[in-house]
């Protein structure tokens, strides 16, 4: 929107366009201290590559922004000269030259600035402390690649150079560029703002394009490194040429558009100046690139060149960051008055006299095209151009000069000041411009922050609509942004989704930052230190799926209060009760024929060992230990051996009677009465020897099993030596086998009780149980292993009790008439006689 005062002067601008003016003579002015200025008055250099001689380089077209910036410097100097407090009694002069956006062109006036004051030459000295160059300070140039060249020259003599547009991070190196300053933020700040914008909208799959110059390469390099730290994936990164006259430039632009079209990105970040940006946007429209979100920078976002491209609205949504800059009061009126003055002969005559005092013949006319520009031509640029950086740059030099001269609010001494003497005051002290305080930071820059603007089109008219603000954080008013999508909401552009805690990144495709989110499996956890994999938990810990931490495992064994344990203990109590009742019954009827025929007091010993065997089940319940693991198998083997030894005695008796009837009278006394106890003791002693071998070869030991259960550590007894295990339990198996062989073929008359049949069935049950037990016990490694051992003990005890002792209890209690000497005495002896009849 134009200022009303400026609108009143448009008619004067129309008239000015009809005849040449003396605007080109306004860029030189003599003074007590001269400030050099480097501004891009022109663009499009003619035949730069075709030069065969070091002739003067000519620019083809006028660059209006550069003209406005130069007028901003002139305005600031005139204000300072009219000030009664900043530099009273001192007149600043200025000498401005064109850079044409080209380092080669900028070098010529830079060398002139370095020339000794009053001469055209640069003296070669060993010490330049007292050297007085032509200028006291330099304002400009605008582009980073120009500053990287000129700053080396000015740093040699420590001449303060204040740029109003160079943002390259390389220029922050104060060791390489000690006298370089700038009144704009560096690219590092800009890149941080762009990355925050992408994160705000969740855009992490983007393309980035930069111009093949210092600005584009530097900004893109910073962006790539910063984006990688914020989980932003770059689908494509490319450079476009700055020299559009190059025959290969068109092909490079077309190739860039083709590659972007082949990707699925919806976001393009463009670091470019106005002309390369214009060429890229024109090619994207011509080649039918789908609508995208274009994120730009001040280098092209405010340019009339880019905004005036035919059908530019079809590229999609344009967002961009521009430096925060306040308005300069009175500047537009100053420009309007100046365009009026340059039409007056008297004013022009004075300007030419000033120009003559500055040795005009040194470099010639600064801006020939400026004499043919009207106020109407510059008014659109004047309304949006950022003047404040130039304005602040001039004032920073003026304030440093004020302090170096020791000025008061009334007067300044006109002392000889070397340029390097200003650096101390520029480095350390703040300065005030129009009530706002500024100072250069450690990298000699000022960070005023950025505004986020949106290209808003209404009825074909472009408005730069502010929609956000960035200083240390980014604020966005999303409701004011109307995207190109059908619902006008922000488009999506993501190769991946942000993984949730407990998920790791699984790379897919060719892009390392393009991945799927996969849940961490059990017993692993996700760590912020390494988001690309899951870290295994320690052995004593566990974790569920998609976990961010590990938990300590709880111990698992057969607890006393478990329902299964209670059931087993109940069964054990029943069996022990039955065994004790049987023992009491047998004790009460110890002298009866049935009890005597079954073994007499040996039965009481066998029932006692069965009781101990059942009680040993308690060793398998509760938290195990190495000692418990060792005792479990020994007690089981000894108790079972005690029971089987009584069966062994009875089986030998049956064998002698049935198989060796002639030897029986002479040998039966070895297996009956007191000598039978000697055989029992011998059997137990043999089992004790095998138990000793078991302890020596390798007893069972406690093992903490972390693999069998998902969340618990299983405490189980593990068999160290299966040989020792087989020897100890194999002995009982041998006793059982002998008992079985001695009894399974014995038959009796229906009128006699078959004593051998009970032993046979008891041994059969033992064998069947042990077949299942060995198969399960060798493979099972859960808490059920203890249950299996308890179950084996109880079923073996119940089997022996039920097949051998319960039938005898039945006869004692229910068939007392059969408990006679005739029924049980020599019942086995009579069987052969009956069979022979």
C-alpha cells in the first residue's frame, strides 16, 4: 500500500520519465569522512565469459531494489549530516558504486576504496597502521559471494565493512573476516526457522533446491545438516545455475523439475535469488509440475520478478521468511522529493559540482540507467523494499565514528581517524537508531528475527500476508493460510511417521531417513540414545512388546499357596493317612497269618519308608537351593530302595519255594526272620554307595532359567550328571526288575491267596510311572518339573499301597474268615501239587 504523500508525487514521476534526470549524480558527495557504498544498480552482465581483455564490465538492466538501497544510504547520511547531536560539525561523504551482482565488478571499486587518500594507488608497505585509505568504512555489498571476496580485501587493512544483505554463515568467522559486520541475520538463523516451520506442519519428506553460488550452497548445506537432526528426510537436493545465459542452464533446470516430479514430495525449500528462482518457477509451470508448497527466503519471496511470472498462481502455496525490519520514517517522502529535485537545473548543477570534487574520472558514471527512471517506476519497489538494514549499517559507522572522535552533543573534533580505530567501538558498544537499540554479537551480526509471509491471491492481486513470527521460537497463525488443497488444509508430505516410544526405525528404500516404525519385541527396549534399533534387556530383566524400559524378573518356583500345590499336598496327606492307617492295621494284626505271610514286621518298615517318601514331596515346594536339589534325589532313592528291599526279600522267598522246592527248606532261613533284616540293610547300604557316587560325579544343582518364562526367572534343579542319576535310580530299577521276574509267573489255586500277584502289579505300576517320568523330567524345564516329581512320588506310593497293601487290609477287615493258617500257610508250595494232579 502506497503512502498518501507518495501518491501525490506519481504525476511528477510520469513527467520525469519523459526527460533525463541527474539521479546518477546523487551517489557521490564529498565530506570530512568518506563512506564507500557497494550496491547492485544493475544486473545481467554482458559477455563476461567472452572477455579477452580486462575491460570495464557493463550491466544490461537496472535493478530497482539496488537503487532503493543506495537511496537509503544517501538518506541516512543526509540525516546524520543534519543531526545536531550525532556528528555535530562533521560532514560525512559517500561514494557509491555498482556491483552488478558480480565479484569481478565489485573488485574495481573495492580497490579504489583501498587506495591511499588523495591518490589512485595502493601503497605496498610493511606496516599499514598509519595508512589512510580513501574511505573510512564500506557499506555493502548485498550478496554473500561478493562479500567473501571483498571482505578479504577490507580485512587486510581492517576497514569496517557492514553488509546489509550477506547472510552466509562463513562470514561469521571473525578470524578470517575480522572487520566484516552485517545488519541481517545469518543463514543459520534462517535455516532454524525453516526447520521449525516444517516440524510445525509435520512435513518430513521434502526437496531442497539452492542456487549454485555461495548463498545457495551455504544455506542448503546448513539446512541439510539441521534437517537431519530434526528427523526431516531430504528426497532430493539440487543446485540450479545462476548464469542463465549458459547453454546448459536450461537442461539443468529441466532435469531438476523432472527429478522432483518423480518423487512424492509436496514441499520444496528454495534458497535462490530472484532471477534463478524465476527461471525455476517458469520451468515448473511449463513442464506441468503439480502444485506444491514452496518455502522461500527473502532473496526471492518479495521479488516482483518472481511474482509477475505468467500463471504463477498455479505453482501452489508460497510461504517465506523475510527479515523483520521496521519502516524508516520520512524515507518515502525523501525519495519523492529527490525525484522532484533531480528535474531542477539548479539542484543538478550543485550535484555535478559535488561529483567533480570527488574525481569523477576515476571510475566514471555509476548508474547511467538511473537518469531514465521515474518515481512511478520505483514506487512498487519502494513500498516493499527492506531499507532498514542499509539504514542501520550507516548509523553503526556513524556511532562508532562519534565515539572514536570523542564527540559531545554539541561538537565533534575533526581529528584524523584510521579505519581500524572504529572496530573497537563497533565490537563493544550498542547504538540506537530511531529509538531502537542495536549491537553486533560475537559473530559481528544482528539477529532481528523473521516474519513468515504467505502469498495471498485475491482477484489476481498478490498480497504479502504476514502469518507468523520467529525469534527464538516460531509462531504461526494457521487459520490465515489457505493451501492449494481442495479443503485448503495443509498437505501431507511424509516418508515416515514419527515413531512412538517403544518403536524403532526400520529403514526402507534408498533413503536412510525413510523408514517404518516397528515395535520393539519382547525383552528389548527402545532407547533415545539409539532410535534405529532396540536394546536387549539384561538377563535378569524382561520387557513387554513396545517397551521403553526393562523390569526385573520375579522368581518363579512352586509356591506353597498355589492351588496346584494345595491339591498335591492334599493328595499327599490322604496317601500318608492311608499308609499310616495300613501300618496301624498291620501292627494290630501283626501275628495274624496274612501279615506274617506278607512279611511280618518288614511290612511296617516298608510302610514307614513309603511315608517318608510321601513326606519328601515337601522338598519340591518353596524356593529351591543347591542343598535341596541334592537331597531331593537321595531321599527319593533311599526311601524307594527301603520299600523295594522288602519286596526283594519276599520275591526271593517266593522264588525258592516255587523254583527250588528242594533247596527251599535249607535256604528259606536266609530270607526270613532276622536274616531278612540283614538283606534289607545290605540293599540300603548298596543304595548308599550309589548315592555317594551321585554326590561325587555331580549332584543336581540350582539353575536360574531366564528363557523358559517371559517375565519370570525359573528356579529349577538341573541334573549335572545323567550317569550318576542313572546309577542311583537304576539300582532301584534293578531291584524292581528282580522282584518282577521272581513273581510274574507264579500261579496259585483259587482257594489260596496269591502273594506274588501284589508285588507284580506294584512293580508294573512303578515301571509305567517311571517311563513317563523319565521322558517328562528330561525335557521339562518349567515349574511343572517339580510337579512331575511330586506326582511321580505320590502315584508310585499310591500304586504300591493300592496293589499290595490295600487288598490285604480288605481281607483283614472284610474277610476275617480267610485270615487263617490254612489259607496262607504254604499257599505257594501247594500250587505245583495241584497242577500235577
